[in-house]
């Protein structure tokens, strides 16, 4: 395993980039800690694959360096980086048996056959393919082939890092959950440095110790799933994480009060004088409906999603989502929304503002 350092890294696909907007990956400094499980999360086109390809050596960055345990590998080819990769679609040898496919990376490195057999058995059990080890890969479903790809990616214990690029796309939903749990267990048992690219927040939040959220070519926050939920550093994180995401309302902040559509709501802390576009952010979980306190809302729709209800409301022309417990009665007198002051975040030009 290795610590992977990104040093002033940036990438533009254009030969002569003029400004930040020409960079698919904007300047980034970060250490991926040895043995940690990271998810790289963001919407399509935000630069996830660009970053992963730089780490794996498929792409040479136009700026900065990448180091494995302090050694500069910026220009080293993939083969020299000692990493295992699993892609979105299966990469298997059709004419080989499942067993030989799984054994391939180990035999390639000249491991003794007894060790190969032991590891293949372990991995086959993990991906639930013990019973088809002697079948040829040809003719297996895409789902089964992708499990082989995952198994092949994980069979070596001595890699610097394991990189996954949306590896569960072709896997059926039930198996997805199972494989994600297995990957997490594998990480726990072997302590590989893992980087897992996805645009699916559930996948990222269940798999990773640390989630790296990317937006528009920039890393906007690196944190635990709890950090991302409790303290989104950027409005994109607030909006992208959560179901539904954080509510954002235009605001004017003075001391411990925020003026938002519908009136004034108290804040738990003082803020400095703010410039730029100021917004108040609050998660639907931290709002509650009331008959007599808070700001006036119009309820448009109530969705029952099992564990709780999502109330789609309107606050002076702005959407406001509120999550209410399933057992809370919602009568016609519940026409106000109460904001929990301790859970409000204030944002200026999309970045969270630290209170005084
Ligand atoms: N080879 C390329 N040449 C030019 N532009 C590219 C190339 N590859 C990616 N881009 C652009 O760089 C930006 C980031 O793309 P990237 O594939 O890294 O995003 P992503 O988050 O992985 O998206 P997806 O999930 O759709 O693969 C996009 O605007 C994309 O159009």
C-alpha cells in the first residue's frame, strides 16, 4: 500500500489553456492516506475519471506531480505503478476458466501455485463464484463477468492501490449491495488504499471512510459521510448529498439573524459582514412544521417514503423540503416552518462561512 500525494495537480485537455474554465481538473493538493478507503463522488463530467486516470497513469497531467510514498511517478507508465483497476465494464479473458481469470494477476507475478489456489478460493467465496470456477468465462452474464473483474482486481494483496471506476454499474441492485459490503469488508481485512469513483451518493457513503466530492473540476470537500451531511462546505455538497438535498434560500445576514423569504429566522452564532451571493442552507431533516411558530409556508405535496414523509412546501415562491416523522399528524393548521438555528449554514458565493 502507499500514500498517494497530489502536488499542485491540474489538467487541461487543451494545448494552451487560458483560464481556470479550460481545466477539466482544477489545481489540487492532497494526500490519499495509506490504507484508507476513498470515494470520489460527483455528477457526470465533473472530472472524476480525469483524476483517476492521472493516478493510474493513463493520463499525464498538464501541471503538477503525483507521488507514491514520496516517489515521483508522474511520468511512470501504469504497469510500473503496481495498482489494480476495475472498470465500469468487465475485462475478462473469455476463453479462460473463471479460476484462471482470477489467478491471472498472481501467476503473472510468479506466485507459487499453492498460494494462487488459496487466494483464488478466498476471492471466489467473496464474490460467490466457488461453484463455477471451472466454467469458461464465455457465456457468463455481464453481471458474473463483472464479479470476475472485481475478483481479479482484489486478488493481489501487494498493490499500491486499488482503483474502481463505477464498478457496479452492470451489477443487479441486490448484488450491488452485497458486493459493496464485501468490498468494505475486504478493505477492513487487508487495508488496501482504495479509490472508488461513483456518481451515486449511497454507494459513496456506504463504501468510504472519506468521500472526496468533486464539482466542476474542483474538489469541493473531503470528509467523512457525517461531515458531508452535517457541515457541507459548499452548496453543491449540501444539494448533492441527502435525499432530498439541503434547502438553499437567498439571505441577508446581520449578527444573529437571517432575513430570508417569508421573514427573519434566528441563527445560533454571529457572522461577519458578508459580501457576494449570500444563502442560508438547512437540511430538510432540520426543519419542522408548526401551527404557531416559524415562517409561513404553503404545503404543495406530501410524499410518504416509508421511514418518514417528505413535505414539499413553498416559502414565498421558493421550494422548501421538510422531513417529518411518519407518526406526526399534519393538519391544516400546520402552516409554518421552524428552522433549527444550530443546524443552519450560511454560504457566501457557494462556500460555507465560518461564524465569528
Ligand atoms: N479526452 C478528452 N478530451 C477532451 N475533453 C475531455 C476528455 N476526457 C474528458 N474530457 C472533458 O473533461 C471534463 C471531465 O470529464 P471526466 O470524464 O473526467 O468526468 P467524470 O466526472 O468522470 O464524468 P463521467 O462520470 O461522465 O465519466 C468533461 O468536461 C469532459 O468533457
